[in-house]
């Protein structure tokens, strides 16, 4: 009797872990990105698309779309009529600090002038018109430099064990979840829900794709 209890506990643990192992999606080369559910919405041709954001619950994508000199508000592929106003793409360079919900992790988002890079590392275009770059520092881990015209978005998982980051590099958008990077895309954003689920949204061709992935905290612990 004393030896059968550990064996029973081990068998129960195996049964509990088996479904989770079955969700592994290693064939895609992205061990974090097992797909639970997804949906797609059509976006008509546009001259410009700005402010591409995924709602915190992962169910809605909103953006500003410009076509023939008019701006429209888009939500999940549905668009309002033209609104009267002026939209500025100036994102500024003010640093931001993001604290994890448990208060144990901190991220700093800041810009550095292009002059910090040696001239030999700058391309011809950058050397003639140097632009600042964005950097993100998470618990002393520095990520960057990212394109200066898009301020990176950083969010921690509810338990603080994982994070997500949306950034722009060489004119393309990416989403990084812990150590896994998705992209490049025309536009992209992500959300970490209150339950810890990671959802990414991206624009590819004429369609918005939304995919619900695994849990940020689980990926951080692997």
C-alpha cells in the first residue's frame, strides 16, 4: 500500500499532462504558438492605416484607415463614415515605465539618438538623415533598436512571469512573446487577457488575422 500511492499519483500526473502535450505545435517552428482559435476580417484597399490596436480581451481590432483623403474608424472590418479631424503621426520620444501586475518586474521604453551608433554601422540613408531608435529594457535585458516612428508596446502577464512586446523594425511590424517573435507584418498588435492568454492580431494582405495562443506565464516558465 505504501508503494502504490506514489505510482497512482504519477499515473494521475501523466493523464493531466497528456492533453497539454498534445497541443504542442512544434511543426510550425514556434513552440509557444499552439493555436486554439482564430478569425479573419477583410480590410478594403487604403492609402494609410494607423493606430492598429487589439482590445484587452482579444476580441476586437480597431484602427484608423485613410482612403481618398478621408479617415474612417474600423472595428473588426466594419468602418464608420468619415470623421472630421486631423490625425498626427508624431509619436514623440517621451520615455515610459511599465510595471508588471505583481510589481516584481519593470520595463522601460525610451529613445536614443542615432548618433550613439558608429558611423560605419549606419546605412547610406541613415547616415544622411539619422533617426532616433526605440529601446525596451526589461529587468536589465535590453531589446532594440527599433524604428523611431513607432513607440513599442509592452505588457506583462497577470502573474508577471511573461511579457509581450510589439515593435517596428526596418519598416515591418513584429510581436515578441517572451523569447518567440512573430512577423514581419504590415501592422500588428497583441493582448494579454486577465486570464493570461496571449492573443495577436496582424494585417496581412487585405485581411486582419487574430490568433489566440498559449499563456505568457507558461511560456516564460519553460
